[in-house]
């Protein structure tokens, strides 16, 4: 069992697959003082400047920075997005940051679907395992999950991260196809494919606060 307070102040209780909710409740009560102090510390931090979805702002894609470029064209129906190694250019009738945010997030989700479907198929073949459907979610804190039926959920924000971190998340969830827990055998399965999974997991956590505040 494990108790975690995320960088956004959410309390997460991790239990073995067969454990009861009562054990989780007792774990929280036993560590209530630590939980309270950890959440208070996070919520007392100064609020960072709000991210701007405007021309010239920086975005992430596969761990690399892209600059938003907006080209207004009232004659164009819809909004065209063109990606380069340095920029993400939107062309069309764009009436504000809400439109930019909505269009880019939708584009991210489309990119994430293709990207993660290809990665999952690749790693499943290497790991000699299978899976059900893949869903791309807008999850608040989780990068991925695996259901008892073998369906996989992935956070679209994985497309923002360096590719090796997305690989770790995919392998992690596919390992749950054999072990629906975080036992020693589970981590051995992950380590077989990702020998440096511990450092990748640490880097993943370092991204969380910034990404969830901006995106």
C-alpha cells in the first residue's frame, strides 16, 4: 500500500488489487497529519503565471518546444494546423485564446491517438501480450491505466513528453496485462523492457506540476 500527495495537491491511495477500501481509509487516517501538512504546503505556494495560448507562446511536443504562430485568414473555413520542428502554425478565422486552446488540444488528442496506438502495438509484440481497446483520456493526474478486461487508457498529455517517458508509461500499462498489481514480479517485467525505469519514473513526476497547470 502507498499514500501519495501529488504536486497539484491531490491525495492518492494505492492498494493491492485484492485489498479492501477499508484498508485504504485506515491508511489515510493513520497518516492524516502528514497528508494535511503536505496538502497545506502545496496549496500555500504562490500561483504561477497563467499560461497564454497566444501568438509567440511556447508549447511542448514530444519533449521539444514549439512556438505558436497565428495567421488570421477570415476567408478560410476551419483552422489549419501546420507543424514544423520549431513552430505550430494556425491559419484561419481565429477569434481568441479560447479558440486556439480548443483547436490545439483537439489536435494534440488526434496526434496522441496515432502515436500511442503505434507504441502500444510495438511494445505488445515485444512483450508477447495483448490488450483490448485503447482510449485517449483527459485525465487529471494519471498518465495511464489498464482495466481488468485489458482495455488501456492513456492521457493525451503523453504526446507532450519526451518519447522515452511515453515508452515507460506504455510498458507499465502492458505489464498490468500479466500482473494487476505493483508486485516485485510486475516491476521485474517493466525492468526487463525498460532497465532505467526508475529514473524515467522520476523524470515523469518532475513534468507533472508544470504540464497539469498549463495544459
